[in-house]
């Protein structure tokens, strides 16, 4: 469970960070109309990591 938890956490953080770094220089077409979707996608990965962490023993 630890690798799954870390994978979700890292992917969520990377998604948010990458969007904010690259989104300023290269427009991401499917996220331009809804600018807060990047946060929803990133935080869903972080929330999944927290859900999985409750199963970790």
C-alpha cells in the first residue's frame, strides 16, 4: 500500500506544480476554459493518497 499511496501523492503534487510552471508558458488547451480543474485533478491524487494511507498497516 505504501507504493500506491506515494504514487498518488507524488502524481498529485507533480500535476499541480507542472501545470503552474508550464501553464504560464504553454497553454494547456483542455484546462484553459476551466482554470481550477488543475487543482481538482491534483488534489484528487492527494486525497486518494490519504484514503489509501488509512489502509496502511
